[in-house]
C-alpha cells in the first residue's frame, strides 16, 4: 500500500508559476514510475508528465517547455514545476505512482489559473 499526498496547488494568474510536490509513504519499495495527471471539469484525466526511477521523463505536448518534472528518490517525492501557466492548465492535478504493477493515485490538488 502506498499513500500519495500532493501539495502546492493554488490560484495563480496566467503567465505565473506554481510548484507541486507529492510525497509517497507506506510500502515504498518498487515504486518505478511517478508522475502527474490532471483532470479539468467535464474532461477526462490526462497525463501531464512522468518520470522513472532512472530519471527518464515524458511530457504531454501541451506542457512541453513550460513544465518540469523531477524526482527525489531518497525522499520518495516527485515535483512539478509549472511555468508560463495558461488558463487551460486549470485542473485538479493528481500525483501518480506505479507500485507493484498497480496504479496509485493521490487525492488531487486544485490548480486554478486566472486570466
């Protein structure tokens, strides 16, 4: 069992920045991929960015060049630095972890971008 807790969401104006963090606790061994997904009202959850334990990253095309995902394996924490935020980035952002071939999800943190 893995628990994921997000923090760092909030309200920001378009063009601004926010940093999200997600700390994993519980059964921490064999957490491979960690990342971030988001879900806006009326839309399906979509991938934002993922990072493997080896440091490899993948980003959604919509956030490339603006968002940066990073990971501290010692702290079992994944981060998302979001720059040049747009109104369309408004969503609930969910932390994700792949643990023992199972998908684990955080409760989500609201990111609201005003314009």
